[in-house]
C-alpha cells in the first residue's frame, strides 16, 4: 500500500466513447503507466466506455465509473449559463439516465450536422453527412469531432486552433443545444444512486460562469462536490471554489479533464485527495468502485 500522500487520483477523463482519442482500454493502460492509483472515466453523455475500461483494468488500478453532463443553470445575474456536471457511480441502467443520455446523444448529432452544414455553406471543405456517417451511432458527437475533420482537411493545424477560430460559442457556426436543468440532473443522478460534482465551475476562459450564490443553491439542491483543481482554473478560481466547498460542505476534487491528443493536458496533471474519493464513494449506492486484479 502506498503512503496516502503519494496516492494519485484523476477523476475526469474522456475516451473514444465520446470526444477523447484513447480507447477506454488505452485510457486505463495509460493511467497505469502514469502511476495513477484511481481514475474516473467520464465521457460526455454516455456510459458506453465503462465495460471496456473495466475489462482492461490493470492490477491495483481503481476505476470510478462516471459521465459528464452538459446542463443549464441560472447564472446568478438574471441570465442562464451552461455548466458541466460530473456524475459518478450511478446505476447506468436507471431509466431516467438511459433516456437522458439517448436524448442528448441524438441532439448532439443534429447539432453537429447543422454546424458542419453552416461551415460547408461558407465554403469550408467539410461534409456533414460524411462527418456524422463516420461517427458510430452511440458516440456522442462533439465539436472536437468537427475540429478533427477541419484538421484533416487542412483548414486548421490543431483542434485548439479550430476551437479558437471557428468553433467557440460566440462564433455564428456554433449551435446551442437544449440542455437539462442542473438541478434536474443532480436529482436524476441521486435517484440512480450516484453523486454529482460541478466540473470546472469557474473556468472563465471557457465562457460565462455561475456566481458563488448559484453554487450554494446547487449544494442546497444536493450537489455533492466541486472540481477545484482543474487545468482551466487559475489560482484565484481555485481559492474561491475551495472556500465555497468549505462553506457548503462540498467534496473537493482535482482532475485533468484528459482528452488524449484532443487536448494538451496529460493524465494526472491535477489530482484528488484520497479522503475526498472515499467520501464520494461512501455517498454512492449505484455502481460500485472497481479494482483491477
Ligand atoms: P461540445 O460538447 O460539442 O460542446 O464540445 C465541447 C468539448 O470540446 C468539451 O469536451 C471540451 O473539452 C472540448 N473543448 C473545448 N474547448 C476546447 C479547445 N480549445 N481545444 C480542445 N477541446 C476543447
Ligand atoms: Fe470533451
Ligand atoms: Fe467539461
Ligand atoms: Zn470533460
């Protein structure tokens, strides 16, 4: 058993089951190579990668099964704001969960098709039908998939450049989606035996963020934790979130938000305290923690 201070836990990672570039099996192998003790698989709107990750789990590596949900919330200033919720250890067969994932996956395909069609109409060398046709039906379509197509077509040099210049939320190619209310996603996850953590809540570079009061409201509505240590959080954002976690008795997590080569961040770049993972597990009654043997 390693000493507690050397236990390394990364609770937010994507695979090819959504918009990452490592297969679930490659993801857990990479986590083992990176010296991680626990890893969460948190693909957008799907649990499709869970089984492969579990089957390939290297000895001793613990797997936290989860998903990342795109939601909408009041922003605390009279408007609305997109937020991401990490849902962990919920029952993947719960009816509401299955229905919500199916709804968002279908909508994601329509949305990406519209974005690609708008770009093609402006002369960009992308074909919406080919893009969606090449993407397996159960993979939630995301802007990184369109970004990759733009890289392949030589329009941009990297996924990052595609986001910076063409795919960001303020560009007219961007299509918003119909999102579930954060409080409803919190309820749904809890009813399925899972726990929820607000992902990258104060990542200002990504766009508008919610106020501190809204995070308090979410805590009152059953939110279990906040992702504090995230690559998109500056020191001030981390300090403010840590203080909020303290005030509202929220679990504090740290994670890389690894997407393979779709992002530059490495696995384990940010980590979670083992005591926080233990608390998260103790609150869950849906899917248990798996340990590789
Ligand atoms: P979507 O789910 O279609 O709205 O796309 C959002 C996804 O794109 C998220 O998973 C982000 O991690 C990813 N993303 C956002 N900005 C960037 C960026 N600059 N470079 C690479 N991926 C990004
Ligand atoms: Fe993503
Ligand atoms: Fe996210
Ligand atoms: Zn993510």
